[in-house]
C-alpha cells in the first residue's frame, strides 16, 4: 500500500473518531437535559403531594370542627328539653289545689320513673296533706330553671370541671340530668281567706328513657 493511501485511511479514521466524539457529546447533553427536566418534575411532584396532604388535613380539621359544633348544638337542644320537662312537671305540682288534686297527682305520677314512681305516694304525701288541710286555691309560676349537673357516668371523675352527682339510673334510662327549679305560688286559704306566698326550691332528676324525659327524683331544698 502506498503512503498516499495510508494517509487517506488515517484521515478517514480521524473523521470517524471525530463523529463518534460529537455523537457522545450530543448524547451527554441530551442526558443532562433530561436529568434537569426530571429534577424539575420531581420538585413539582413533591410540591403537589404536600399541597394535597395539606388540603386533606384542612378538610379533616373542618369536618372535626363542624362535628364538634353540631354536637354542642345538639347538647344545648337536649338540655333545653330537660329544663322544660322539669319546669312543666313542677308547674303541675305548685298549681295543685283542692279542686284538681286528683288530676294533678295522676299527671305527676305518669311523668315519673324509677324509685320516684314506685314511692310516688310517699314522696308527694306532704304536698297533698297541705292542700287537703288548707283547702287552698293556688296559682304558681316558675321563676328560674337551671341545669345543676350533667352525669352520664356514675363515678366521680378526677379533675372534673363540674360536680358529678352520683345516683342510680332508673331502669332503661340512658342518662340523667339534675335540674334546679325555683318557683312561687300564691295560696288562698279558703277558711282564713288570707293569701300565702309559698317559695319552691326543688331539685329534680330528669332521666331519658327511650327518648322520653321523665322525673326520677324529687327533692325539696331548704
């Protein structure tokens, strides 16, 4: 082979080497571009994931707040019913007189449950004796009603914010609430003809029995 042919072959080889080098450089640049784009996409993916988690957390927190608010509202509605039941029962008691004593006692008895229902006659006997003896006509009104304590559990809880009254729940009762009722009645003695003002300070337990609110305890507070 001549020197001229050897020179041509070397030039061709150098050209091929240069082309291969150019292709490798291009591939490297393409790889760097793809890696850079992949990094950007990964950052966007992480940011999207974080935002998604924050959104889910916000939704869960909102649901918890709404649920707690609804629970508090339901509790206020329930306690309003409890106070109304105590007030209605007491109203029948303080308006009892010689003309409606039997009907009043029947109504009062029907609104009781548990031990008070069993011992009803003994519990209301002092009030009945006063009405029968004085033959009074009474007009009473409720002055104030307030929840004294709420006790779903019978055991006193350490560090409890409010006093827990320990009592035995009546049969089938799901909860019991203590209510303070203050009332006033004006009794006119049919014999003496002198009106007498009587102040009532009562503590009543109101029990929930299958959704019906009934009086399970009656106590006169001196």
